[in-house]
């Protein structure tokens, strides 16, 4: 197995594979981690427990003689009926793929991951204002210090506002709860606890920002796709079906048009998996900045629901008239 992509979760994936008894041949990281980690060490030291865990994962790779190929990407996977070989190529300092250099691996499986995206369905349905967060290349809801959104009374914490780990989510949940309590029943005790929780969150944010900087890459993701690349897996939409709309000079390309003409983003996931890829394709093809690209409208339900679950909830008895020929609520005297 080869683990490839970008971000600290590659180390976690490799560790899980070790525990399952798999043979990890290499870890392919797109970022130049070794050259970027030293300046971020003060920020990483704010969470020594997490730092030790990451270092133990790195040690596990070294102990098992698993090479870590930094500033490199998997550019191709080959096989007749299943994956058999992969091609790994290096990146230059500008993030361009060096096509003339290639290393091949014989594999049974390829594990890839290029980070996580926050779940924005509920905040978008609620009408909260969002802004583009360049370091993570994604949108996030705008929040106050107390984690209240632009919609009064709506607070957002955890992965619904930006992926930063479960410990950060727990701290944010405490902040939101204390903020609501302090608003309803103000007290010095609650106010003091709220300020302490906000300080704790700032320390965790410093760690998260340092970790993101360690894994920052200038890779142009659109360079990894070809005409037969599946962009939307739910609806099985290929890049070859989308590309004509990206290069059509007679109209302005948009996510709404791509969605309506190809059904990309209309599957079970509601676009959670393919919309970020489509935004990157639009940005690289048209020159638009990602933050100016209008997202398609979010529609309920936020997640697929089984029909059986809709009927499992106990419903009150219907309000029927005594005489079925009369309107509801009308009593017969």
C-alpha cells in the first residue's frame, strides 16, 4: 500500500494500516514538510501532546524503513482490472509537476487524501454569512469571538465552521454554551469561565495554524486530472463532460451551469466531495479567484435520509371532524 496526498492525516492513515497488518511501501507528501516545519516549531509547541503523537507516527515510519517522499505526488495509477502500479513524480518550487522524472511502485492499493472540508450545509441553509479562507482553500462561516454567526442566536462550533480536530471542537462547544448562558443569565463566574475558554481556543488555533503552514503546498491540483478523471462520483461525471463548459467562450462558466447540464453535485453527497474540485477547475481555467466563484444553492435535507426514518417518529392523532363531510376542526352540535 502507498499512502499519498497532503496533510497530517496521511501519518494517521499509515499508522492505522500498520495496526491492520498492511505493508506500507511509501508515504508520498506533496508539501516540502522538512523545510517548512522548523519556523513553525514555536506554534507546534503550544500543544506538546499532539506534537509528541505526530513525532511518534514519524518514528513509526522510520522504524519500519518506510520512505517519506516529500514534495512529490502520485500522478497516475495503472492496472487491468484493479490497481497494479502507480507513478510518483516530484514538484518544483512553484508546484509544477516534473514530468520527466518518475518512480514506479507495484501496489495492491493506493490511499489518497488531500485534507478535509468543513460541513457547511446547515450554516448555508440557515443563511449565515460565509467568507473564503485561503490557507485551507475553503469557505467558512463568519463568527464573533463568542462563535455567534451573522444570524443572531445561531452559534457554530467544530467541523461545521472549519476542520481543526475534536479537541478544538470541544473547546468551541464550551465557549458557545458559556456565551449563551452569559447572555441569558449574566454573572462574573460565567464571564470568567468564558474568557478562559476563549484563551484556550486561541492557543489551539496557534497550533492549528502552525500545522497548516507545515503542510502548505503550491501544487496545482488541476494538473493531476485527465479527461477520464471522475470529478463527481455520485453521478459519474467525467472531466471530459465538464471541460467544454470551462472553455466555452460564448458564455460565462459557472458552477450553476455545470450542475444543471451535467448533474455534477446533485448526487447523494450534495456536492460535498466534488464542489471543491469544480471550484479549483474553474479557478485554474478561467483565472477567477476561488472566493469570487458563486456556490450552488444548498437544499434540504443536509444528509440523505432513509424513508423508513421519516415514518419511525411517533405522530399525534389527526384532527378529524366528527362528520367526514365537514372541514377539519368543525364540531357537530
